[in-house]
């Protein structure tokens, strides 16, 4: 299975996929190869009690298929295709063993051990510049191939586009009556709008959203002008700075109906004119009760002061909390035997932005001291003119690896130290430091002075700009912002993490 999975990796990389063409199996597959595969799995059904008890349609869909994706069909099947025999021997040895499909999976993992780990987590492919680590889809392919070879019915479920964050996710599913879809760890967070399943038979993608989450039906009445332009309407979610369609409906009497939609999510109705995607109506919030609330800009306006373009999470807030208790010391002695405390950090920076202090003192040695580990994104020492002061990075001897300390001065706030005890700077002689700027580990989604931002909102048929301006502090203010609208704060210079939001009773609610 590892070899088969590896063969699929270039197919998902644009630079290689563009030179590939789809070839139908019927023109290439050999009859004796397919017969051998079917005979093997039918033998498993005849001899393995856990395969024999499967309904035949489930067996055909989730055990019998000869491929799991678009992997090349290997001419000589390897021994892993007969995993069911090894598991059968184990089950027969323990004659009183009561097993579920998941317990059979554990038996298989026991036999396999860690023999494949070196390939899954550190594989070098000649076509790739860097070593490849299996992602969630690679893991799914691998696990499904292994499980089906053991006669364990399995498939891949996936969220094609998360509606409240960037990216997508795939996970393998065991088709077992005891399988708890609603408590699956891959669905614990974030929210999903749609969950799909890959199947071997038509239509090859099945909507299984209601197996995982509480869903609602959405019914929309569209403008007649829109209905004259198209007979299909889509619902899109915001992902990676754009709206991505995830559900489709035919228009009947100017109405579109969408089944099994995830709740507490903002959707945008869209349609297509050729290859161009166009907005069909106002965005709306499908709330936790399953009610549709259109986000319609009002004539009344408000002023907003914003500190971030992406929501802060508890996990990220903990990055800043970990620096609480840290203090900055300065001394003219290398061992800091006589040191002055310049500043103590007593509270977290909730926006994960820069903190600046002004010591206006001269010392040769400066350092950040912490009891445990220091996750520092960057530290800067400035002179009276605001220029960077260059010195030698110093740190506690327990920080043996350069990567533990170097990120503090590499100019990239997205890298961070993992320093023990303390980290600081030696300027070679007593030096007047007019300002110290530092930032904890951060996602760099706060407001950065000097960068250009744009606030916009969605009207009925498109996006409208409120204002574009350069930030001068770690917050930015906009005026004449329509109430009731779905808003979007963009950094026009950098970053991929931004979320639309609404203002509800003076609270910023990101979606």
C-alpha cells in the first residue's frame, strides 16, 4: 500500500498533474490481474467470519474494489493484499475472542508494527525537492488499502472546504455498526458545512453530512433576473480568501432548496455564467436553530476599530499567556551578577501583536528571562533614531540547538524560539537602548503598522469597498460602515488567513 500511495502523490501536484491525462481502466487492466484480485477477496468472504457477515452490497462497495484512488495498478500484487489471512490465523488462535471491526484493525496494526513508518513520515521522491511527509489524504489512502486487504470495510469521508477556516480534511472510516460518526475526533472542530464520502459505485461522492452533525434544510427565493440567467444555484463557503461552492440546487419556480446543510455558518448564494462565478443574493447566516438570517447592509452606519483580521483561538491565546512572568534584565556583567530589571510582563497580549517598551538606559548585556520555555517570535533593540542595534545573540547553555534561539532575530515573526531559561543580546559595550520591541509566537494576523488594509462588505450582487488605508498602530479604524452587513478586513500586502465577520451588539463575530 505504501508504494501505491506514493504513486498518487505527483497526481495532486499541479506541476505534474498538468502533464497527465485520464486513462480508463477498461483499456489497460489485465483480466488475469482483476480475476486474481476478485478471487482473493471472495476467498476472504468465504473463510473470514467478519467478511462473511457483511451485507453483500456493503462488501462490494467497501471491501471488494481493486483500487482506492487513481493509483497505478501494480502488476505483481504484494503480500499485503492477503492481510485477511494473517488476521484470521490470530482470530482462530483465540477461539473465544469477541471482536469488532475496530479490534480487527488493532490486530492488523499489531502484525504490521512500525515497518512502514519510515516511508510514511520521511520519504524522498526524485520528482520532489523536499522530503515528503504523508498528509491526511495519503494516510487515508494507505489505511483504506490496508483495511480492505484485511477484509475490513472502509472508505474515505471528507470536508472539501471548511466554512470557518482555510483548507480541507480527509479521514478514513470503518463501516462498523458501532462506529460513532457524531463523536469522530476529526469532526470535533471546526464546524462543517458538508461532509462527503468517496464511494466506488456511482455517483462516487455521497453526502453523509447528517451522519456527523445536526443539519437543516435551506429554501431560498431568488430574483427573477437571476432565474432567467441560470437554472442552478450553489451555496458557497468562504475558504482561502474566496467563496467556494459546496452544494447545488436546481431552480424551480424561482426557488432553490438545499438539504443537509451545516448550521451556524455563513453561506453565499452563487451561480455560474460560463466559467465566471457570480453572486446571486445577499450572504446569509444559517443559525444554530436552522433559521436563515440574510446579512443585508442597512442605511445606518457605524464606526469600527479592529485589532485583527482573523479570530483568536484559545490555543493561540496560550502562546501569549506563556510569556507572562517573563522579565527583561540588563547588566554590564556577562553573568548578570549585578542586573537591573527593566520590564516585567504581567499580562498576555490578546491580539498577538508587538509590544514596545522604552528603557532609555545603557547596558552591554540584555536578556529575556523566563522560568520555563520562551516562545518568542522576534526581539528588536532600537537606538534613538529607531534603527536596529546589532549585537551577538546570547543564551543559556541549555539551549544547544540553534533553532531554539535563532528565530528571535531572523526577521520572520512566524518563526519562534523554544528557548530555555533566558535569551538575549551582547552589544560588545554599554549601549543606549531607546526601545525594545518584541512579539510572542504569533499567527501575524494582527494589525501591522505601515501595511495597507481594506474593509469591504457584501451587497446583494457583489462586494463593496468601505475604505482602504495604511495602518499607523496595532489597531485600525473605519467609519461609515453599514450596519447588518457581512464584512471583510483584508491585508493587501501579505497573509492568507482572513475571515468575514459581522458586528452583533458591538461584538465582532467571525465566520
